[in-house]
C-alpha cells in the first residue's frame, strides 16, 4: 500500500522508516505523452551514500524519470519507494518534504529576489510578530555557504549573478532541505574547471554523510571521476547498471547509442577560400576590447576561453544583439554596420545562442513555428501570403535530417528534451542558408550520439563553403573541429593557434594569461 506524501513526511520526521538496502527505487515505471512512450517498464535503484550517474542520449527518458522522482510527473504505471516505503508524490513540494530535491539543468531562481530569499522561499524565519526575520535569514544563508565553501553575498539579487554562481545557489538551496536524495541534472554545464572541482568536493562531502546523489551528465570524464555506478537508458527503456570501475568509455557509448561511435570529430580537409568576415579593433565598452580576426569560407574558427572571457559577448555583437561601441566589421569585403539581428540575417549570418531556453527557443510554440520564424519574412512568402504547404514540407525535411525526436511538427518545443530543442534551433538557422554561421556552445547538454551528428553537420557546412565560428567550453571539441583556434581572456584576444600546433596545454596557457 502506497503511503501518502503527508504521511510519509511524518514518518520521515519521526525516523521510523524501514532500513532498506536501497535509499530510493523505481520499478516497472511507464510514462506516456501524446504520441510518445517516454518510459517503458524502467527501473532505477539508488544506494545510500553513493553517486549514481544516469546516462543516455537525449530523449532516452532520463529527465522524465527524474521528474517522476521529483514529483513533477506522475507515472502511468509502476511504483517508487523511499527507504523501502512506497510513495506517491503529487508535487515538487511533496518530494522536498519527503527528502528528495532536484537541481534542474534550466535554473529556476527568482531573478529580482536576493540569494537568501531564493534559498528560503516558503521557509523564511519569522520574528515574534510573525514578520520575516531578514537578519536571521541572512545568517542562515551565511552558515550554509560557509559549510559549502561558497563565496556569494546572500543579499545580492540573483539577476546580478553569473550563470555559474546561480548554479551554486541552486545547489545550496537543495542542500538546505537536508534531503536524503539529491538529483543533479547537468550541474556542471555552466561551471569552470575550478568550479567543477568545488562542486565535486561538495558532492563527496554529501556522499560521506549518507546522502544518495543521482547525477545526470553527458560528460564521460565526470562519470569516471565522481560516480560510483551508473545506469543507461535508451529510447525510454532501461539498458543496464554497472559499477563505474568495471567499464570503459566505449562500453558506455555502446550501451547508450546501441552502435559504435567511431569518429566523434569528423573534421575534413576542405578548400578554404577568401575572407568573408573581417573584424578589426572591435570594442564593447566594459566587456571586450580590440578584438580583431578574419574568417574564410570553408573555415571553422574555434573560439576558446574560460567563463567570463568575453567569447559569447563577441558573438552577440557580431550578430547585432549588442552593437559594438567602436571598431569595424567587413562582410565579403564591404564594411557593414550590424545594428540588429535583422541586419545580420540580411547579410547571410546565423547565430545559435548559448542559452536555448532564454534566448533561443520559443518554448510555448511548436516545432514548426520555431523552425520557420527566421525565414517567414521573405523566403516562403509570395504575394503577401505564406506558402504554408511549402514551409511545412521544408521543416519536416529538416527535422528528419537532424533526427529531431518529436511526435510531429505541432508538438510544443517545451515538451522536447534539451538536445532536441537544440536541434530545432539548428534547423531554424540552417533554413536561412547562411554563409556565416556562429555557434555558441552548439553541443552543450547534448548526448554523444547527437554530438557526432552535429559535428558531421558542421563539417558538411564548411565543405559547402560556409564560414563557421564555433565557441565551445569543451576542449576536445575545439581541438577536434577547428582549423584555427582564437583564444580569449578577460575581454581580449590572447592568441591564435593553427590546427596542427594546437594542444590543450597551449590553449589553456593563452586562456589564463
């Protein structure tokens, strides 16, 4: 018999919970959405005081299962047990009260509230008059941050924090619930190497306290460094569970994709043509300065640098999101003032942004509407009327080419996995037939199979003469895909490396200057 959330919380508070072998289990879980079986009779078992990585391609069902465990979704079939007791969670609040906290890949903090207010929302300490005791809340936050070795002012509004610091606030908030189970969905996607090390220290401390941690990641090196064991899902089905020490990277990839991935970075030697983009002494006051570089047709220019180096800001300026303070931009030998994205698109430029949720996807619109938005103004309009049949057929072909997992083009994009949302964005810009393609973290949060597909697509575009600027925080991607690498540090270019001379050490030396 299932225990209700309220009852289970009371049992947890009393400590009268059976001593089960596993801290959290899910058995025979099934979940369907319109046209899609997201989970088909899957299982998952988390041991006490362990880090259990959950692996699988985008659309494999990882996030769906975690949302069931976090009370966001209700399973159509199967049961979930916490310390041996079956529970049925009705909401994320139910999950928190039962000791299950989830840190989502897409952060959910309130930007105009302070850090302390975000952490203790709905649990604010009160004074004897019943009002919020801001002093006590500040002190509680300082104590929590001291325990986790986090250096953030509790009184600062979240909107002023970097993405990395927002991630640390989310982690601290989850820890503040004194949870038995902590679910982390791609927690390092926006963290620097030093911040990742800090996060891993926190995880190890929590593990030593007996907390069970579910860790969703696409980064193989993280699995081997932090996880005790891992489970693999594929196409909504459970494939298997193994100790991390018993397998190799190739073993995991075979389990995830059901096939061999023989070439992650299919870089080809292609004919590199004339300069199509020339940037000279580009400045954006207070952000970057004196940025100069050229990109040729058929060339892939990788852009590397640590968080805060200004890489993404340069990309946004090139595309007119934040017009430059000074400097020149030449396209095809002609100086151009790029004052808006509309001007950039008219000049055959395309830009895949770093944050697909906030600045990329139109989440409440469907796949078709998201793909067609950049080409509706002229390509599929005749006599003032949109050629709906033609654009739908074109978008259908693009979705098929990119292997977007969706029931149809009329599925809302918010219902797709993160990787499939990324593919929809890429499809949007490919429809414009760009001559200059700017990619900012094109494979962030994407599984290994989808990464290989995107890399092949980028190589194909370079072969067809497109000039590609690719910003990436993943060193193997930069080294594996670039003809040249431009390295930035604190808003300035520190050097260029040709493909045959570039190494991780050389890139990092330039990135840390």
